[in-house]
C-alpha cells in the first residue's frame, strides 16, 4: 500500500501515479476488447457459458482446436417445443412459462427453478438457433431498478440492453442449427401479434 500524501509535493506525485494507473487500466481494457473482436471476426465463439440448447466444448491446446458449440439433445428438444408452441398454437411468452412449469421443465440456471419471461424473450430472438451466430448484440448498463440493493458491488453494470440488429457483429461462427429458418420467422411474427 502507498502511504497517504503528507505535503503538497506528495499530493502531486500521488495524483500523477493515479493518472498513470487509470491510463494503464484503460489501455488493458482496450487491448482485451480488440482481442475479442479479432477472435470473433476469425469465427471463434466467445462465451463463458453455452446458450440454452447447446454444450460448449472449450479450447483444446493439445489439439489446437478452438471452442465450439455442440447440440445438447435434451435442451434442444425443449427449445423446439417452445418455438412450436408459439408458432403453432400462438402461445404468449407467459403461457409458455406456465406450460414449462406444468411439464416440470426447469431452466439451466434459476434459484426458484422457474423460467423468466425475459430469458424466454432473449432465447426466442437468438439467431444461433438457426445457425447464425453473432456477437456484440448487447451492452452492459447499471440496472435502473435492481432486484437487490447492495452497498458495494464489484461489477456495477450488471444489467444488459440490446443494440439494434444492424450494430451486431455478425461472424461466420459455426453453430449447429436447432430450429429451421421458417419456424424462427413464424415465431417472430407471432410475437409481434402477441
């Protein structure tokens, strides 16, 4: 730890050190962003957790293979059911949540074991399900109405906002399709009607 400044000279040095540290943090952040962008443009998946319906097979340094998605058969069946319920029966997202509860189908991550409408809404718009992977569709923001008010959070921007589709970074990331393009489009149309 650096001792607190005692005189005006120490205060100036302390301020200069702080400026250099801030500058270095900004440079590191920018290098990470550019590195991620390069990987995406080369067609590599950048995820910490796989999209529902898939299993992420991580990088293998020995075989020099990059991470990729594999279809998770049990979850993919659920994805197909959700798309079919909306396109075929005209169900709303809330009715899909109810039906998933009736069938005791739980989401991958949820303390209560209940699907949220926002999770389903995001799932239904994700083009990876038709084999079109993209990156940069959302950006992090500080939540306006947080569920839990905490005194200190390491990550302040814990909520996400969607960017317009023309700003997404499309890439040639090979992702196996779970639903066909026609079903995906019919769901989009039905969601507008709903």
